[in-house]
C-alpha cells in the first residue's frame, strides 16, 4: 500500500494551528505523511519561536503568500486580508494536489479547519476527498448547524432577552442568550457580520456536498455523548478524534512527542528569561492561580483593573498572561495597571507561556480562563478546575459545558456594564479553590480524556472508521 499523503490547511490563528499540528502528529503516527499549508508570515513566526530543533519526520510545510507577509496587524483591511487568504490558500492547495499527482504520490485527503471553508471547493474540483477539522466542541457544531437550519430568526430575535431559553433537538441543555455564540447576535458590528458569514458559508459548503459530509471534531464521545448523535448520521457524520493535545501531556507517548520540548506551533515568543515554571514549582501543591484570556482577546482597561484587584484580594500566588497585543492596547490608555508593584510581589506576569507545562504543574490550583476551546480541553486533560470567564464568540457555550455539564468550574457573573468586578472574581476563586466536588470532577474528566487517546481508544477507532469511508470512495489509493 502506498504511504498515505494528507494536506492540512489551518486558519492562521493560534487556536487553529495548535490542534491542526497535533492532528498532523497523530496522522504521522499512523505511518502517513503530512503537508501543512500555511502563509509565509505564520511559518516565519513558528520557526522563530520554536522550542525544538527540528520538525517531526513526515511533516513538511507548503507556504503561500496571503499578501500580508509581515503578518495581519490591527487596523489592516480585513476584507482584503480574507480575500487574499482565500486566493493564496486555494492556489497553494491546487498546486500541491496537482504536483503530488504528477509525482505519483496522490493526496489521500485534504483537512481544513474552520474559516477556510473554500478549501473544500478546491479539493472537490480536483476530485480529492476533504473533511472539516472542527476545532470546537461537538455541541457548538450542533448549535451552529441548527442556527443555519431553521433556528436563525428565533435566536436572533430572542438572544438578548434575559428570560429566553432554548432547547435544541437531542442536546441536553437549556441554553440562555449568554450560552449562545455571540456571533448570533444581530449587531451592526462589521467584524461580527464578516465572521458569521464565514460560518454560514462553511455550513453551505457542507450542505452542497454530494455525499453525507464528514466532520472531524476535536472532542470525544464521553465528553458530549448527546451532541455527537444529535443531528443524525444521514445529515452529517461527526467523528470524535480529540483531545488534540500534545501527547506527552495526555499520558500517551508517540514517536515524536517523547519530551515536553517537542515541536510546537507558537506564534508568540515564550519569554525564556522568565523562570515561571521554577517559581511555580517552589509553591505548595494546588496553591497557584493561572490567568489567561488566550492569544487574541484584548480586555478593556477597567476589566484588567478588576482582575488585578480580585487577585490581590484573594492573596494567593498567580501566573497571569498579559499578551503583547494586550500590552499594546494598554499603552494607548493613560497608564499601566495601577497596582503593578503589588501584583509583582504576589505573582508573575508573562507575555506568553507554555500553557500545558503550567496546567500540568502540581502547584496549580485553578485556571481563570476565557474558555477558548483549546484552553478548556487542555484544562480538562490536566484535571485543573476552572473559573470560567467567557468574553465573546463561542466561549459562553464552553463555559456552560464547564459549569453545568462537566461541573469542573464556576462561571463568573458580570455587572450591567459587562464588567466582572473584583469581589466577584475573589468569590469565584474562593469557591473553586475550596470546592472538593469540583476538584473530584476535574480528576474524573482527566482520566476519561486519557482513555480516549489510548491505543485502541476513540481516536484510533474513529479515525479508522473515517479512513474506511475515504478508502471506499477512492479505492485506487489502496493499491
Ligand atoms: N497558549 C499558550 N500560551 C499562552 C496562552 C495560550 O501556549 O500563554 C495556547 C493555549 O495552550 C491554547 C492556545 O494558545 O492551545 C489558545 O487557544 P484557545 O482556543 O484557548 O483560545 P484563542 O487564543 O483561540 O482565543
């Protein structure tokens, strides 16, 4: 049998690159070869920040220009960026498929992450199977699916009504407005409009497929059993292949991830001068608070002050990631955090860290998280209780799952202006750090996550089922 050759095209953001890279490593573990298709600017950043010396055997990069080779910066034209990203990535995938075929090494399947839905069209035109890599929980897939299949008007008309509650077919949840993706609000915001239309186009792409569409989900059945079967296999097939996390942290070893310094896809520089891990390790077990709002979101200054106040009032050591992007924003406002000196006496502030090293450190007591899906999964895999602090996009749904379904954390309550005040932050920290049941649940999910990745676990089973379908469709790849 010929070696299988896969193409992976992630949307160029940290939350897509990380799971796509871990997925690539898993595919390489099955003996396949993977070509990772990314813009020039993203490749430059990954190579500049990489912590290991070489890329894994079996993984290669295919680069394209999105016309923003120095990176997309705040203030740049979003429409032009997206249209250039579309043009550049489509051309790259088409060149790669054609040259692979010409050299007798045809592409088995093209995987694309959310927000580069146009890649499916390119693959179809060239008669190569493709599948969406959904880098969110299955529950969110279902919510978007129902939104675009009959529920749009109802949700838009009610999402801001505090008494509204929604039950969707097969999902065991009563969803209120704050549990639904913020993109579903009918706002005048340009960004909102652009992004919801990307999702709309993605679901149209799936609807247009001639066979039942297949979606690989970065989650697994035990986490969301109802969501995986809610829509029905005759409409769309969901394959749970998560958690897509560096295997040395999920208890499994593969041929590449033998150490915690294996190849990473950081777009940001980990401050190597800061000895935050040694500092954490010097603290008692379960005493440190970790605070991060992911790679992208910029908090308003008043919210930063409230978080600082909450951490100081609670008085335990903390590690707080304040990204360069957030710092740039801070510079525009009058001045830095008011209580910076006091903060630095109690905790550490870094601009980027190795999050999995932090989450797996025994001194960690709880994670104050914006509930991005990667952070949520990483916290579950490491068995860390959470203070769920969602801000926008799909984070409210993840917070709902954390608080009500997995019961591994508590969600903060915002005031009328949308700010979470310092007293509320302190209250949540006290409850989560002191609650044995939340701690026990966190441990339970950690064990289940590990089962999913074991040899013969859900990744192996579901990915094999997916491949069997691809092979049936493209029998000639089996020769
Ligand atoms: N991350 C990291 N170091 C940091 C902050 C975040 O390595 O200091 C990683 C984190 O482990 C996760 C990703 O960045 O894999 C963020 O993805 P997520 O979906 O949580 O949030 P997003 O950045 O997409 O909002």
